[in-house]
């Protein structure tokens, strides 16, 4: 059940918020008789009214009063962002009502000794050979061949081409000096095969049909003609695993093919162990969640969906993209996109609720000494001071909570 709390900020505390709101904008304020940004607070209020400062001041007041509310032991633990209603505001005070959603009650079922089997990580010879093939691809050289050499599968044809639909060039159908590996299936079916047997200087009209599932409405299922000219024929030369190769590779302790296979196996095994540990962890969590009884408030889901949306937007920004552009490309809108995140949001919430419930049930704790020791160890690992490491991770409280969650996971996965 929701609970509401009404708090006031008045006198000097509220005045300080108003003055701080003015300080934020004063650099852009121009009032006759004063240099830009130099007008006193009282002069500004007399000319423009204190109401013009309310927006920023309200946000400051919310932060102050909400912190006071959460610091009161009588306040329920909120599960989501509070509802906020400004009950009263003037030059002397602000009165705000906070409506809190209580954290759901969790009735744990079975949460330890779950009997879930942990998979044994293994690396096969086929996987090692696959990685060796990838490595060869990284060091492949492309060399020009004699002008009389006829194209075979696996070779690279350097081509000029232009596509025509009903005798008219179509958008995106033209290229010059394009390097095409024959057999790579880069182009639509039939195109690469049609170039086999040609040599530098040859020209050919290649007749193909675009697949029915092609992304362009104009071209899907349509027969077209590509006018192609072979400019050059090349071959891909893969490296030999010899002394020179291992010197260029420059990996410590790897001086032979056997050394390389051992190195690859160790790395693949480490990756598999980590992946299977994660899978085991989530299987355990899913089991604990399915055996527990709880209800997730809609507001809690909404908060988590918003958090997931921000995370996704940040990932896009690292690639130089904006969420709005991504949504346009996917032909969707923000509300529909958020709807697709609800299941993942509820799964994350369920995991957190279970972990918190296990902490309470098992009376788990993390001492200040444990936190300090762990902070110093991790700061040293990242070659940072403890203070800089704390700034990097957020706060010491978040670090302590993460340690507590790890203790809870140890109980669940034992």
C-alpha cells in the first residue's frame, strides 16, 4: 500500500535554494545599471519575480527533503521513484508531498542447495582449429595475379559494376574498384558464381534475381542485370606457422604451433568457464525466483524500464548514434520500445528482490574492515589510489552493497 509524507522547507533553507537557483542563471542576466551577471538577488527578484526561480529551486528542495525523508527510520523503504506533489510554494516556504511505493514483501521458497548441475567446460580440437583459422585470416595477404589468370572460387576479383532494373540504373547498384571474394556470398545469389572463369579486362552482363526477402521493396523478387568489368584478379595468401610468424605474433611463450594451440586452448577454456559460471548463476537465480512469492509494483517496473532505456541510449552514444535515430531506423517509437523491455526489467527486479531477501534471511553483513580491504585490493589491481577508485565506481556504499550481493550469491550457489 502506498504511503504519503508531507514535508516543508522554509526560512533560510528555502531562501538558500532560491538564491542558488539565481546563481545558476545570473551569468546570463542583464539588468539596467549592472554589468551582465552582476545584478544582486533582491534586484532580480524585484524586477522578474521570485516565481522565475521556482523550477530549479524546487528540484533542490526535492533532493533535500527526500534525503531527510529517507533518513527517518519511520519511513518505509521505497521500491521506486516517489510520486511528488507541490502542495504549497511561495517566497517563504515550499511544501511537498512524497508518495512512496513500499518494497514488495518476498516469501522465499527454496534458495540454497538447489541441486542444479554445473556444466564442465571443455575445449575441442575443432574449436582450436577454428580459432587458428581466424588467426590466419588476420594475417592474410592479398596478392595480384597475372592478367591471364582466370577467376576461381576463393580468389578476389576487383570489379566495376552497375545494376539495371528494366534498363534503368537503380540506387545503390553501382561500384568501382570493388574487391569481391568469390564464394563469400557477399552479393546476391548467382552474382559471384557468374564471375568464375573470367579474367582481367573481361566484361559481362550478369543476370540475377533479388531474393523475395530483400530489404528494398523496389528490388525484392525482381530480375536485374549487372554490367561488370573485371579490373584485376588477386589471391589470398595465408601465413605459414613458422618462426617468422611467431615473431610477428609476439605473444609471450608462444614459439611453435604446439605453443599456440596450448595458448588458444587456455584462453578458450577461461572464456567457457566464465560463461558457464554466469549461466549457472542465472539458473540458480531463476530457480529461487520461481519458488518465491512476490508481486512487482507497476511503478517499480517503470523505473527499471527507464533505467534500461538510459543504458541502451548510452551504448548507442558510444557508437555515435542517438536513440531517436535508432527508433526511426527500426520504425518504432519510444513507448513501443519500452514495452519490449518490460520482461527484462521484471527479471532484473526479481533477481534483486531475491538477493535482498536472502541477505535478510541469512542475516548477512559486510563489515567496514572488509570494505576497506577489498577497496584497497581492487584499487591496487587497477593501479589507482583508493580515492580515485571510489570516484570511478560511484560511492563506497554501492561497493559495499555489491559485496553484500556477492555473499548472497555464494549462499544461493553453494
